[in-house]
């Protein structure tokens, strides 16, 4: 009987959910396509295309249908911040967001049908929500680590640019040199920005794209300072020196802050793990002796 109830609920809920998803995603996708075509000068918009990658396969069409534009946009931003790591393509992430909840329902549905309870339903719903956002959480974690690495590498890269500018190179040449000779995550982003400049993209737009792609506050502040220096004619070498000094001070302050947090983080393991064992070692023999004397 519970299986029949679950089948009836699924037959009623799934068509409504799919219809609502289609109604919400089609409108946003068509509007996004119209905006893209207006900016690119295209003539015939493709209403089935969206911000997802164009696919001719049935699986790609189903993915575009089942994925909202806001979800695809959020995944794309997370991929950009994470540096598009190997194995984390947009298509795989979006499919994972769809298949993981389905796998949880298939695994927990029979168990819940045998022993139905309100707590079991809530646990299953919570598990579905968690695994649905699990790929985004993984990307977010990769992005946070990458942002920290970029923040640590930025002062040294600015020093390299400052030395090149003071040696007589222009800022564009110094930027290209730092991108070509650098190593690490920030150097990869500089190389990508240099490719944009080589392809003819305006310098301000390329730098703004770098800041938006990485979402590192220090790098965004540096890009704003460079754009402002270009607008008002401020010497770029002075801007680089000031920015490098400020970022180095902030890096030292962040290190001191992390060092000050260590005692607080150690307190809980000390109280839970070490202190009970220490009390047993110190007070155990005395307690045993007291019990023997009383007995």
C-alpha cells in the first residue's frame, strides 16, 4: 500500500514540477538569448539555446530544459572562480546536480516506503537538498582556496611589475612580462588576460574581467587603482608600489589573525581529548587506592 501511495504522489507532483520548471526557465532563456543577440548583432535568435553550451544531442537538450538559467549562471561563476579545474565541466556539474538527488530518492524511497514516518520524510528531503547543492559546495571550496593563493601571490607579482616599470618598460609590457615569467594561479589568470588584450579587447574591459573572474578583493582594488591611474594620468609605478605595500601589510595582518585564532581552536580538542586522559592518568591510581582502603 505505501508503494501505491508514493507512486500516486509522484504521478501528481512530478508533472507539476516539470511544468513549473519549463515555465520558469523558458522565459529567462529566451530573454537571455535576445539580449545576447542584440549585443552581438545576430539576426535570428535560437529560443532553445540559453547560456548553457549549445548541444545537438538529446541529453544536452534535456539538460537545457531541466536547468534554470540562474542555476547555470551560478555554476558558471563558481567554475570561473575555481579556475575551471580538470573534470569540473559545466555539463558534468549540472548533471550531477540532477542525478545525485535522484539517486538519493531511489536509495531512500524503498526504505521509507517500508517504514514511513515524518522524520524519515524530513531526512530524505534534507538529503536531497544537500546532495543537490553538493557540487556547488565543492566548487565553492576550490574557489576559496584559489582566491587565497591569488591573494598570497599578488604582492610579489606587483613588485615584479613595479621593477619592470621603473626599469623603463610600459605597464602593458610589464604586465605581459609578469604573465610570461610568472608561475602559479595568478600567472595563469594574467596569461588569460593577456590573451584577451592580444585579441583586441579593450584594456579596461580585460582588467575588469580579470577582477570579476577571480573575485579577489585585493586584485579588484588593484584593477580599480590601475584604471583610475590611467584616467587621471597618475604614474603607474607609484600605484604599483603603494598597492604592493598595502597588500603585504594585509597579508601580514591576516597571518597574525590566524595565529591568534590557534589557541581558541585548540581549546576544544584539549578539553575533549587530552584533559580526560590526563585526569585518568593522574587521578586513577589515587581513586583505586581510595576504593581499596574503603573496601
